[in-house]
C-alpha cells in the first residue's frame, strides 16, 4: 500500500493511512533494525539517505524520520547534520543505569547486579600490568576476569579485570549472597580497612579479546574505569579495570549547589 502522503514536501507532517494494523514507520524501523542486526550495515557505515528510503519504502519523509528516530532512540544509529544516519551499534540499547548520590557509590555497583567469573589465576605482573597496578614487574597478584550482569538481563553491561594481593585471595571463595564487591569483602571478612581509593574514567573501545565475552562488536565505543584501593598503610591491595559498552551502561549523578546565606 502506498503512503497517502508520499508526495508531501521535506517538512511534511502528514498522518499515516487509516486502517493500517501497525504504523508504517514501525514497520520500516523493524526492517531496518533487522538489516543492521544482520550485518548489512557495519558499525560506522551510513544508512541510505532519507530521500533513498522514501523511494524504497514509498513513504513520506515524515514517516522515514519517525523510523530513523526510533533507531536512534534504540541506540543503533546517530544522526549527524550534514553527514547522515551512522550505525553505532548492532544491538538495541538496553543500558544499565547507575545513579550516584555519593562518591561511595562510584566504588560499587547496586545490589541488583552480580559478577560472573570467567577465569582466575596467580600471575606475576608483566611490565604493562605493573603500570596498571603501580607495582614492580614480577610482583604476584591473583587475577580474576569476568563479566557483570544486571539481574534479568541477558547481556553483560561490563567486563571486569580484578587484581588482588594473594593474601586477600581467600575472600574470593567465601560465600557472598548479597553480591558485595571485592573491596567490601576484604574490609568485612579480613578486617583490612580502605584508606584511599582512586578512580580513573576514560573513553575507549571494545578490544577483540572482549568481543566474545561481552557479546558485542569489536570497536564499539566504551567507558573504561580503573579503581585502585589502598589500605591505611598506603599500599595498593586491589585494582579493578572495568569496560562498559557505550550502549549498555550509563552513570548519572545529581549535583546541587548550596548557596551560602547572604
């Protein structure tokens, strides 16, 4: 069925034909989403122009723009003036949102998440790892790699690389029914108090070795976070390196200015 507003101008706002079981723009969105998920458009590629999509689907520009907005809201494309609609992900966005009301919450994830371990090994820090851990090459650490999931979600929202001093490794085998982060386990179960924590946040991309565990495309933009925990003696005993795909994780923080009385 041909869209009754197909001949309207570039700024048309005509309605969809009456009697259609499903809006035409949703049909177009679904078809384009299937093509994106199927790999017809790799990340970084441009979708056809609005004009080309209008001709392909025999609809108005208004209808096409509604469909593209749906793809953008799903986190699959970014629409850039003068460039077009660029594919930025192959799976719809299902982000885990963490709201922060204190800096303490930046050090941990909410209770509705859990860690699923992939591997654990005793290592001697390589020069590259020593740079991350701020230690000397050859020092021993227990390394745990895994993914963090939100309960009820099928996709991980972060990959986590944990480096823990060997003397604290027993906490990894202790019951943890509430999903406490490792630093809290060390504090509670081994009476080792945190004296200082430093957080680094920076942009990155999904590396090839993480694409499989994260079930995501190589090169997907990501938010990376390094947390280093020191005891009251100033010595680092725990380092975590987490990678969060851009379309699966969001930090929110509310800041309020409190004005001094005049």
